[in-house]
């Protein structure tokens, strides 16, 4: 597990557990927030939900999933909502930004259907990531 911890920065989260699945070349990385940055000064009501997102391949592991808990604080007094975020993932997305850009860049060089098969993705997902990559890099 130490090798995974030193390989990647997970933006405020630490690696709690790593599960390797040799047969499927899948790596499940379980993250935990180092310190809670979200607080409501009034009531501190806390709701948690678990998320799972795709991330970059690591070594021989093509499918890498990050599992983490998101904490939501809802204030009954001020009605505001504060949410912890994993800096690598946009709200509501199922993959890290770097994974989307990686697949998108590869899709400009390799057939999207081949990428979809290699990374266990839907063809449409590969096309979306390719468009995302092209939009992000159109100004360069």
C-alpha cells in the first residue's frame, strides 16, 4: 500500500486501504479525508454518502477506482449547505479530471472502440472524453 500512497496526490485525502484484483487487473483505492474542512458554525448537521470514481491506470492495473466518503453539512438555521470535495473530481462526475483528459488524449491517437474495450468503457464515454479533451486544449 505504501507504493500507492507515494505515487499519487489525492488532494486532501489519504489512502486508507488498497485492494488489488489480479484476475481483472483492477485496483480499488479507499480514501479518507485528512481533516474536515467543511463546518457549519450554527448546527453541524452532517450527512455522508459514498462515491466511487475512475482514475488513471497505475502500472498493470487498467481499472483504478477511488472510493471515498463525501460529507455534507446542512444548517437548519441558515439553510446553507457545505460539501467536502475531492479536488480531482468535478461535482457529479464518475471519473477524475485527469482520467477524462488521459482517455480523451488517447482517443485522438487510437480508435475509440479499441480504447473502450481496453479500459472497460462505453464507446459514448470515450467520445465524450475525447470532446472534453479537445475543448480543454483548443486554446493551445
